[in-house]
């Protein structure tokens, strides 16, 4: 049997004696011919397929296309499951399990006879979770996201997943939509395979993966049901074999320059604030220095070019037909590090040099952008968020970006929801809603609850937005003037825990300030009276998570998962 002894997999399938026989024999129970053990690259296809993760439910078919490509290029593809995280079903929140997926996938990549991995993701947390794992193990890797759903169609208009839900919820509260209409509308919104088709977190992270250089150009935008999604998957199967042969690893692709590109692309596409946390976590695995402030300073001169919901009008299908991410990256030109290398083996500049734009109402040019520079994610600081907080300016109401109001404080989103319909709720349009104990440790898992709906009585009066402040996250499909990721979180003893109803709070986004107008002496008095909430769990994953999760400004990874582990297996019991 010919064998390439340099390959990692050769330690298994090229072995002689009892151990080698066991490695090969058990694999042959699947009907593989012996040529698969001839030293060709063994390619793992990590799929987050699950019927419980509906955005990823088609990934087993995408995997078949990847396998075709791997076989074509002379590799040996082996598909295996990694934890599927369905954003809509998992309780208390899928984010609680992102690090568990990352940890599971990291161990699987290392423990198995793999020379390279293809990462199949879709729904929000599966993309960063697999990238974190790939970063830590640093085997050659390529990502294939599952693609967005087709545009939702309801009553003659396009409706975006997630974004429409928030609007319909307000319509139902205000009596503008019946439950029967809701049943009908929900099917119109989700009418094909794929992840959310707004520029929510899934589309953002797919775009970010492409901007980082970890998936093929155009990959982010092909709709899940488009034949070119499957063509791209097959191409990725060919490319991963090249990556193994050239030993081009994630650490050589996801450099500081690549992260800077991703941050700027995220600003240009009006991407989700969740990208901030995920990119910080991925960078932490690689040892790439990246800070929360980078997201503000690097995005400051980047205009929003993409007119997609929730910041704009269109949806991912339109974005695809308009030219997709390469058209945006070409437009950004010198704002990107064109020399950054990608999974194609070529540079960013080479990948996008000829990228056309077919619709300037979807992808705007740099000289006449959709929104001017500085309308992306802003990082706020002040005595209420000494370690930072973020706000997505493009999804906020311009008139609320400078605002002073009295706090109305709730210790959980549930406590607020219990009174949201009260006619006598002491709130007006100037009130600042404070929702706390929603951070990584507090809820736990830092759920997407920050954009709580407005009080019913204000909705009925036509109020459409209010300032909300929270240590949790917001869905990438959501909108509103919402200050997120307040750090330190309330459960960690942050100043957010000390706010009382009636306190004045000033939000000044142009000055990047978030101020609780309470003296240091009074805050010290309140702190002395504060007691930390009891742990959310006494055992299991949630206990491990809450004991070790980092704050949002560090990407909310677990402290012991930061950094690389490599792909060496320390011991072998065979
Ligand atoms: Fe899966 Fe939105 S719920 S991507």
C-alpha cells in the first residue's frame, strides 16, 4: 500500500500490525475499497445538520456535494456530526452552547485521523463555533455555510425572517394583525431551506467567514436552494484537498489583517452586533490581538453600502443577484488589506478584482453610499459600561442617538414582559428601559432579549422606538435604539446592577458615552448593599459555563478555551 507518511492520517491508516488493521478494518465495514487508505488526504466534513436546527436541515445534502469535490480531487471524505444549534428552538439560548460546539468540534478534529476539515454551518452560532474550533486545532479548513432562505413573500411584499417577526409582534399587540393572519404569514416568511435571509447574524457570520478568507468568494449569498450553493460546496471539496497539500492553515488565513477586513466588511454590510462577540472569540483562539475598540475605530471610515434588512430594504436573495460580497469587497478597495490570503490560495484583491455589481439599489458605491461612514457599530463607555457596550447605529432611530431619560429598571426580560401591557406602566417615550442580568453569566448565555418590545400603551400612541439598555445581545434581524453587551454585566457586579428606577441616564452616541447620573459615593453605597445572584446551575454544562465564561468584551469564550491546542494527539492507547 502506498502511503504518504507526512500526512496526519498516515499515523492511523498507514500503520502496520494490529493497530493499523483495526483502524482500516472497522472503516471497511462501511464498504470502502482499500484505495482510500493509500495515503490520500482524509477530509472530515463537520456537519451541524439537524432537524432541530431547521436552518441547517439541508446540510446533509450540501455534504454530499462536498464529498463529490473531495473524491474528484483525490481525497477521502468522511462526514461526521457536530453539535447543531438551532437559534429558534434551543432554550434558554443557543449562545449558551456556542462554546460547547466549539469545544466538541475541536476535540473531534484532533482525535480523529483527519488531514483537513470542511465546516458546514448555517444558523447563527454554528458558524463561529466551528471557526473557533478550526482556529484552535489549526488543521487546513474551509467553511461552507448553508446559504440563506429565499425571500419571504407575504401579501405582495418581501418579508425578512426575524425582522418581520418583530414588526408583526408589534402589529398583534396593537391589534393590527390577527392570530389567524399570523399563522398564514409565518409560512410565507419561511418558504425554503436556509438560514435567515435578512442581514441577521447568520448572513453576517457567513459574510464575515468569506471576508476572513475562510470560505470561497460568493459563498455567503447563494440561496440555500440555488444550484450554485451545491456547486460551491463541490468546489470547496476540491479546494480543501489543495489546502491540505499546500498546508495552508486557518492561522495563516485568519491574521490580524483578515480580522480588520472582516470588521470593515461587517460595517459595510450593516452586519449584526453579534459579529463583535464572535470575532473576538475567534481571534482569542488564534492569539490575534483584537479589542472591542477596534470595531469602532476600524469601522469609523466605512460607509454602509448594502441596503438590506434590518437596516435597509432588501434581502439576501437580492444581495446575491446584485453581486454578493465580492462586489462589496471590490467597492471597499483600499479600505481592505488586499494582500490577505484566502482559502482559494489567492489574495482578497485577486478574488474580487473583477467582481461586478448588477444592482446599485442593493449594493451602493463608495462615492454615494447607502449610509455615510460612522453609522455602523459604535462602542460606548462610561460609568455604566466601563468595559464597553455597543449600539448598532444603522438600526437605531437618529433622534435617540443623543438622549437623556429616567431609567425604568427590570431584573429580567420576563419581569418586563409581565407588565408590558399594563396601561398604568410608568413610562413615556423618553423613558430608558433597563433590562439586566442578561449577560453571559447572568441569564446564562447572554440571550438575544435586549430589544424588548415597547410598552403597549406607547405602541398604541404611535411610539416606534425607545432607548433600551441591556447586558444581553440583540438578534441581528432586530432594530431599535438598543445599547447592548453592557460590560461588566450585572451578574458580575457591573454598574448596571446598581441602577435604580428614576435614575437619569444619558446616551450620547456621537461622543461614545453612556452615563449613569449618580455620584461615585452613591454608587459605592449601593454596591455595598448589592449581593450577587446565586449561580444559575449547580452541575453540568451550565455550571461549567457560568464558572468560566468571559465577559462580552472578550468574546464570551470560556477562559480555559482561549488560545490554540494544535492537532497533535498526546497519547495513543492502541
Ligand atoms: Fe437560524 Fe436565523 S434562526 S439563522
